[in-house]
């Protein structure tokens, strides 16, 4: 006797793959119905991807985007309870299909990140003034052990293309498309400003620093990250890394990325 789990697994395989065998014991009527159900399912996935990646669609054009979302919908079915999850990992699909245009994957990553931020839990940012009061009595040990809590779902990524210019130019059809290539890699930081998802391009070293602090690194460890691996650092190098860490901290506070201070 086939278990319910086995029948459900066979049903899912048949939805995703036209060549997969149907569940045992199906009638001709059920077989005909599967074609309709499969079409409706894929149409829903395609629609969800179109709504999620409007700017990416405008950038690559209708034909290539349709091919990309069909490829993704068939190969990466959503595993959660909502069809909105169909868009997860689409940037990786774009990286594969648009290998000669890597800005497409970066743009898709940003669109997904902005969507995720729109439903992020509410949080209250630590203001620069509030942080100043907290840190007023810090000694060297306090600074070294300082940990920060970053805004929920805030993300960072090294990018090689001007996502700010691309994002603005793709807000509407018909606007001029800028040359997206940056002279040097930068970090794209994305977070929520009040109720509105937003992002900014900053210096490339923000990525490793932000990721380290987001993962629970101390402020002292942040300085070590900025120093990098190699020979024993000089006092001057340590001072420069400490100043750079302070500049980053000020930027994150100014943008509202920090929601908790753990001295």
C-alpha cells in the first residue's frame, strides 16, 4: 500500500516534470486534470516572479526574462507555504543564464532583498545621540568587547555595477539606461528606513565588516577584519583600522542600521 507521503511526493514530481510518472491508480480523468493543474501552478509561479522582479524584467527584456523565469520556476519550486517564495534564489539563476551580463544577477539580488525587507520585523534604530550616551564611559576593554545588533534582514553584497543608477532608471519604461559598470567594486547595503526598504552603495570594505558584526563579532574583531591577514600589523596600521571602524560605525548609526548595543 502506498503511503500518503509517497503519493504526495509523486504528485509533486508530476507537477514539476512533464515526464514523471503519475501517482499509482490514477484514472484518465485525473490524468487530464493534471495537465490543467500543472499549467495553473506554473502560471502562478511565473506571475509571482514577474511581480517580484519588475526591474530585472525591464532590463533584460520580455523574451529573455520569460525564459529565465520558466527555467527558475521549473528547477526551483518554492519549498515554503507561500508562492512568494518562488523568487528565492532567482539571482543565482540569472547569474547562470546571463553570465555575460553579471549586473542582471546583482539587480535581481537587490529586488529580492528589497521585497524581503518590506516584511521584516519592526525595529527601533539606535540614534547617534543614544549611542554617544551609551559609549560615554567606555574604556578600551569596553570598546573591544562591544557587539552590535543589526536591523532584521539587513543585507550586504559586493557589487561591480552601479545599482543606484540602474534602480532609478528602471523605475519606469522608456527611461535611458546608464552604463552600469563601476570603476571599482563597492558594497551594496540594503535595509529598511521606517516602513520603506532602501539601499546605498558604500566602500567595498563595508561588506566584510558589516557581515562580521552581523554575525556577532566584537568591535575589536572588526578592527582585526579591517587589518586583514598577513604580517604583524604596525601601530600605524592598527590606528588606521580603528579609525576606519569608527567611520563605518558612524555610517551605520546614521543610516539606522544598528538596533542594539551590547557592551
